[in-house]
C-alpha cells in the first residue's frame, strides 16, 4: 500500500523542504511554504521509455527522419509571426498576462480560425461554464461545429475528452485551475502545476498535438507557479498592455521553434482582437508637434523595424535627491545616459527631476534607442524643439561616442516609408548598405555632434 509523506513546497519558486519555513531559502519570499503530501513506495517500473511507453534507443542524428507535418496556420498573422510561422505539432505553449488583458479572447479567436479549416479543436475552460464560453464566442463571431468546448478541471476527465475528440489543438484555460486526482495538494499549487503540465507535455509529444495553456501572473507580472513551468514548455508568450488602453502586445520570451524577439500588435475592439498592420503608424499617430522633449527612434522588434516616440520631461526638483523615472526603458540605462550628458556635454542635471516614457506601452531593451533618449532629455532640458521629421538611431557609450547598430538599412527604410526626411546615424555604420536617396543622412561620431544636428548649438 502506498504511503504518504509530508513536505513543504514554495508556491513561488518550487523550493522543497522537510519542515515549514517562514522565508523561502530559494526566492526569499515570506509565507509561501505550503504543506503537500507525496506518495512514496511506488515502483519506478513503467516510467521507462519515451512517449507511449516504448523503449528508446540512441541513434545518429543523420538517421533521424525529418518532421513532415507543416506548421498550422492560426489565421492570425501577428500570432503566426510571434510563434515563428505557425503552430508546431506536438508543441506545448504557455500564454501569460494580466487579468482581463485578452488571453482567452485571442485563443478563442485562434481556435475558431483553425476550426474553420476542418481541424477538431478542444477548448477546455476551468474558469467559466460552457454557456459563458458560448456567450463570448457569439460576441466574437467564433462559432464552428469543429470547435469543441468543455468546462472541466479534472485532468483524468480532460484526457478522456482528448481521446474522444482527437483534437489537433488543445487549449487549457487556465493551468492553475486544473488538478490531478492523485495529487493531494490544492489546484494551482506547485505539485499540481508540475504534475498537470508534465502529463500534458507527454500527451502532446506522444500524440503530436499542439497544446496551449494559459497561466496566471503574479503582482510583479511574472507567471504564477514554479519557475520550472516556463522551462517545461516549448514556448512562452506574454500578453502585455494596459487594460484601459486598446492596444495589446504579444511578446515571445522563449521559443524553441522561432525567434524570441518578435512581437505581435493587436487592438482590442468590441468584436475581439484586431491585428495592427502598421505598428509605426499606430505608435506615431498622436505625436505632438512643436513641443520640447520628443524624439523618434527606430527599434528592431524581431525581424521588423518599428518607429516609436520617446518623450522626456526634465524639470527642477524641490528635493535634495532628484527623481528619476523610466517607463518602457531600463531605469539604469536612462541614468547612465543622463550621466554622460552631464559629464561629456556639461548639462547640470543634478538638481533636475527626469521622466522618460516610451509612448504606446512598449518596452524597449536594445541599445539602439540610446541616442533618441539622449536627444529627448537634452531637448526638454534646453527647451528646444526637435524637427518633427527627424529620427535618431545609435548607441551611446560612456565616453560620449555614438556606436554603430545592426540592421541599419532596414531601420532607415522603415523611417523613410513613414515620411521622415532626416536621420541622425552613427558614422561607424556608414558602409555596407544602400542609402535611400530621398532622405538626408547625418553621420555623427559623438553625442555632442548629434545634439548639434538635432537641436543646434552646444551647452558649452
């Protein structure tokens, strides 16, 4: 007879301990250790072999047959872009995001598009009834006889439904509501999430069926549950955006079958999520003119360039320590650029509050936007307006130099199509690509030269 042994597991990181601890040694969080019972004395026979229980043998990679099943087109171009070209059969995908951001809407729309191609799709919701799912499908006009829905949280019952329907895509909304009957802990615990995800992964790999699971997020924005959840799946997608704004960003942070730098842009409407065909036009649609502190950068989001406006506000502080805030940018990177402006160009920013914002709620991580950040800060500090048809591309070094960036030709082509007339670029990237004739290109080696071209005049 199987025996049960108690242990304590952290609900944040999955750290296990034989006794209760107030603070988790793994992640440092307080009051996250929860008692769980695990079954002991169970033989390890039957766990050998690969999917389906067959015994596996190592063989040369040249003798492994190539995958013949093509990627499945979801019918949503932005989703296909983020996935790397479509759904890979047998893949396990995790989708996370804030409550109400549109995860269920996106997956129901994708399920409907695939069902219209004649593929059986199984959509399992553990948070709403089938009648509620039908109401949402009516609003999204996502009704098809090949789309099967179920309201279930028992993993054994869900596996029975999978054997019955034999779907090409399984959607679980959400993994925190699913439980395995043999695991004694509550749904959403580390043990339940680990066991349920492992069972779904083995089923997906054995049957060659794509599985998408929805994950809740914590207050800090990370996917709830053990960190190993993100390591077990093939692809991790984050759905970002403000609930009170219409635009949403789908970003891949892990993808075994594609790039992790791609993003998909959507607009939330009453009929569901609509793809944004021209992201640059969307981000620049409300750009003010004749106002100091605004600059445009061309950032590479995966394989496509996107023109994004950066805004800065520099004002005198009434406190001993000035305030520094950055939205959509690395706070330390902004502080470094302000230090370069102060040391190399003589701007006295020690008594100035500084606020930098990326318009549209997008987060920029690449250093090619450094020059636009520096220009927007200098523009606000000097109260001088940049030309509305100027764009700034380049990385700023600690010695005040403007360093070269990658894929400059694609960036300049995008800003040229958007109607910009002049671009301030790093001189080190001048050779090796074709320059558009209708744009004026200004090549600079230092940040001082860039500000001279953008604002006219030096602080010294």
